C-alpha cells in the first residue's frame, strides 16, 4: 500500500498530522489509488494569509539581505538532508522516475545556494550624470508578497526557483501548488518552517501554502496586496491570469507551455544525439514544458536515425518507477493526459503520420494508472497536432533539406520556450544561435532542449509568456527599481540644459 509509505514519508518530512485531513483526495499516478487527504484553503483563509504576508513583508524588507540569505541557506541545508524522502514523495505524487524525483530536489538545493550568494549581490548601477556635482544610482527594493502558482510536473522545484529569489529579495511567498500535488508542497512548507525556527526571528506568514483549485488561484490573482504573481501552467491559463494581472497593473512572470524542437544536422555526433533525443522526448514521460516534441532531421541521415530511435523507443522500460532504476518512463499524470495523447496520435494519423508506439501499457493491478509507451511519429509535414503542445511523450519527426527552411519551420509555432541543434559545423551552430536562428528563450547546442540548470534565466517567448525565473538576473523581477539623482552642489543645473530662472527677490 502506497498510502502507508506516504504516511511515513510525511512523518519523516515533518508534516503535522492535522494537515493530512480534508475533503480533497490526493492520488498517486503510480497506482491511481488515494494516498492521503488534505484540506483546501477557503477564500477567507486565503485573504487572511495575504494579510499575514503583508505584515511579514513590513518586517522582512528591513532585514539585511545577507541575513535573509541565511534563512535560505538553512532551507538548502535541510533540503540536502531530506533529498531522498522528498524525492521519493515527488515520485509517488507526480510519477517521476526516482532519479528525476531526486534531481528535482537537487534543483531546489542548487537554487538555494545561488540565492544565498545573490543575497550579497543585489547590485544596482551608479550612472554618470550629465550635470556637474550630481550622481545617479539605482537601488533595488523588495516589492511585496509574491504569489506562486505551480504545476504538477515540477511540483517543488519551480516553487523554489521563485521562493529562494523572492525571499532573499525581501518578499514573502504565497504558494498555490497544483491540486494534483499538494503533499510535496506541504512537505516543503514543513521544511521551510523548520529552517525558519532554526534561523529565529522569522515573521509568521513569510511562506504559506494555499491548497485548492481555481478559486484559490483567482483570489491571489485578484488581490491588490499581491504585486507580483509567478505562474507556471498552460497557455490558456496564463492568458487569463496575465490579462487579469495587467488590468490591475500587477506584475507577472508567466512560464507557460512549450512546443520545443531540435534540428539534427548531417555533421552531428549521432550517438550523442540519440541519447539526448531519447531523454528530452521521453523524460518525465513527456510532461516537461521543455520536453522535445518536434525533431527536424537532415534527409541524408534521417532514415538511419529514425531506425535507431525506433529501436530505443521499443526497448525503453515503461512502468512503476519504484520497481527499479531500469524503468525510464513512469506513468502519465491521469486519464485526461492519456486521452489527450491518444487524440493527438489519431489526428496525426489523419495527417498522414506513421506512428510507432504510443499505446497503453496495461498495469492489470492498477486500472486507474496510465502507463504508455512513448510515441515516435514520422510526419510528412508540420501540420495538425504538431503545431500544439500535448503534454505526453510524443515525438514528431520530420525531414529537412536546407537549414534555413528548417529554422523557419522550427520557429513556426506559437510557443517559444526551448530549442536545440545537433551539429559540429560552427556555421550551422552560430546561425541557430544568431538573431535569425531559434526564436526561443533557450537555445542549446549538442544537448536536448530540457534539463536546464538553475544558473541561467529560465523562460521563453511568444505564447510561453515571456517570463524569466531562476538564474542570471531573473531576481530583478522580484524587486522594484528606484532611480535616484543626488545633487551635492549648490547650484541647480537642469537636465537637457533647460533654463527656468525664477525671480527669488
Ligand atoms: C517545467 O517543465 O515546468 O529544464 C520546468 C527542465 C527543468 C525545468 C522544467 N529544469 O527540464
């Protein structure tokens, strides 16, 4: 029984028993069974949490950033100790294979380390003034409570990208996790509370988890006390959230879908490409926003590569990830994901596809778990379902002859998250990375489009939403910029040489 293992994991991770009751049943995609129950936050509880966060903000913004970093350091420390338990809970609740579950916690640890360093590097510029005896500078100040809405597929890491930065920047965090994965969120909250107790003097309400459905998300989106919302999910959801936030001039970080592609050139190292493609297209059962969904292969190497991919796809072990490390593909999250996958494959057939795999792998004991063989789909052209994101392991393969035309096809979708090229020809590589190359937020060379490190800014263009999270200078989105001009002289020269001489009597 998974539920007894879940109980002991939640005990180990410090989730209080009184948080494990309620009307919402949590199921595991591994077996389809209910593994726990939790309580949704009421709209009133959500409003109270925002009020508490606002009060916490008044205190937290005055704590020197390196001291704020100390809290994040302690959280990273506790995450290290909890890596196995939390990673396993990610596997049970989201269905990831064990190394990916643990990898997700590693990503949390990494961003905590990054944020600790950042807490001493919230740099502003000094700027040359055009006026004598004047100095210009920028300061970055905390912005206020940050709402974070996350998706089931990265149930804890995406919170940490936002939270670690928001906290060192001086902001409280209000987190609405996916209703499909509330247990891992409760576990992270328990770890946060433990770190906060160790740090001491941490205001109540600095980090809050609000479990619930759409109403909880909407309460955060519409609350004028929440100046910034970071949302991960579908483009349809992001369009609504983004519009509502814009109406009240709140900021948004939108991390929506991806319809990511790779181009395989004739000069590519094909053994490397094969491994990279298999991981990027089937890892997390095709349920990453960075999953490889479209593959453009040069016609001179197309048939050989497709033959090898077919072999790899047919031999890939699909099943319950808890059964062993040789399982590379776990279950889809639920029945709806399965139906969407089958619908996309049927449509592809109508568009002339040759479909290999994609069928359900029955788990006799667990009729409510949805295991599938990843699908390799040879498409005559980029049409129909290829043009949209289906959150499932479907890789559409297409031929190309000219790189320019392949790049054009590559960019001819509505999303713009991640991309890659496999080539050892520097002209092809540089072209792909250039202004006339990939139009995505992430463009990789000789690796797949998924599995980004936290050091870079993560996010994409077009209907991916334009937000950036994690590394580089993504922290700036969590702060407000103040530009100051200081006059340390006795005259008042005006900018642009404007004269405005009043009569001072
Ligand atoms: C997501 O799927 O929402 O690049 C994020 C990756 C991960 C993040 C994916 N580090 O695959």
